């Protein structure tokens, strides 16, 4: 039997545990008042963190929640193909969890968005199939990651902790149960602390 | 004018942001089901983390909340002199924030507990006076630390993040406002990630 793909998750998080602020919208995709505060390290120190950024995007397939793919809720606006323009940075199949069926959308550069309506385990099975021997990355947002953590389906959690207090918003690590975590790597700069956890089953 | 003492704070915290579980009591001082889960690194890897532990106890004065000093609430049980036996590990004056006046208590080894009823700024002024040129350490618990952070009175926050999810309990970094944080040091083992933040004013 073929070994199952490793499942990773890279998340930028505030020191008080949020991956986005409240009231995410088209104008403020990371929530009110957040802008790039959680991701300054990626933009202002891209060269310093090149290995970390590369590791976060090299998966063979990605999974994300509907709320990460689109600002709208409910029925699809078929003109919306994600936040990332014509050539999204995934360059691989991306499985979007949703309650609303939609045809797959093929973008430039190898990214195809598939819309999965039958739950996180089904999405993971399809992502593993697509990834082959490469990893599957749970791309976000917090609610989606929490669901996969609670189900024991993530092997490696790579937190990028920004030195920022948001006070409210989308909370990571909520309702995930008592995880078996082992920090295996730690590093950082003045804009971020990277901690990689191996997650036991 | 003499330079004010540096104010530090060492806290062990779960990855999801708690410094203790729910319902702290005489039998379970760190809350239900927590035991030493946040502090295994101190007990099982004391030699590895000797410098960190030393740095956390070398202050010239300490401040703690009533709830860290005693399991009871309300009027004092005068037989209770803290959790730490006849010779507490502080070896310095300890200022305990409380609404209930009590005479100071001198223990062995240089620890004296003083009970302060007129608020956090008064306690800090007294602790600075006692510490002289040495640092003042805010010893806990979470609510006390949060108050000092919100007031902009902590210069250096040293978090010791245990790879543990508690899910509920006493939350650090709650209602502290938008702190100006800069990570200045990071290190760790399989039982803890140490991150030191300089806190701007």
C-alpha cells in the first residue's frame, strides 16, 4: 500500500492566537485593521525567510475553506476566482471546502480550484490522490485548520507567530482537543517566530 | 534621577494561550487536569534550561496576584503563607495584590510577603523601591500580568510556550491592547519554546 501523503499546515498567527481580525471583507481580507500585520515577515523579509516561504508553497495539493477563497457567503458569484489574480501562487490543485457546488476552475500556472461539498475527509482523500507522493497543505483559514487538527489529520503544524496582539478575530487552535505536539524546529527574526510542531496521532 | 528598575515577566503558557486551566484549587493549583503540563520543561529539563530558570528568579522584587499566592478568596486564612513552604524560591520581597489588608509575613531565605491593597501602580512603586537597581518581576498569574501589560508597565515578556493545548482556563494576553512587541530571542527543546519579547512603551 502506498504511504499516505504527509499533511502540513503553515499559518501566520498573532501572539494571542488569531489568524485574522474580525469582519473579513473584500476590502479587508484579513479583517478590520489587520492589513499585512501578520505577514510583514513575508513581504519585508522575503529573502531572510525564503526557505520558510518555499516550504509553505511546495505542496502537491492544497485545501482551503470557502472563507479563505472568497469574501462572499452563500451562493457563488461565478466571476470570483479567488484573491490571487489570474496566476495564483499554488501551482497545484486546490480543494475548496464549501456547501455550494461549483464547477472546477482552471487558472494559469497549474492551479485548479475544485469545490468539495462532502466534507473534510473527502477533500483530503482527493488532495492526497492529486498530490501523489508530495505533501498536502491545509492552507486555511483558522476554522478549516481547526477542523483538520481536531480530526487528527495534520502531521506537521508550522506556526509563524507575528509579534502582534489582535485582541479579537479568527482563533486558531480552538476546539481542537488535546493535541500531541512536539516542537521540532524554532527560529525567527524581529518580525516573526517560526515554530514547527510534529503532531502525533 | 535614578533609572527605574527594568520590569520583566516570565510566564509558562500553553500553545493556545493559557497559563492555567479552569477551576484552580488547593488540590489542583494549576487548574483541573493541568498538573505540571505547562512546567515539565522546568522539572524534567532543569539543567538544559538552567539559565532561563535562573533569569526568571533573579529579580530584586516580585509582584503577584492574590490568586497566585493563595487558593482561597475573600478574607485571609492567616495560616496560609503561600504554596512554597517555609523557604519560598523568591529570596526577595514579594508584593501580593489583594483587596484584603494583611500584615507582612517574613519567611526563611529572604522572602517577605507584603500585601498591597491600593493597586498595581502602587505595588510596582514599592517593588521598584525594594529592588533598587535590580529588576522587578511580575510573577503571575495571567490576570495580573495582563493588567501590567495593558498599563504599559512591563519591559520584557519572556514566554515559555509548552506544546500543550488546554482549551480553557486563564488566558494570557487578554484585554492588553495593541502592544508594541519585538522578539529578541528564541530557543527551545521538545518540551518548551522560549520567546523573549521587548515591550515598547
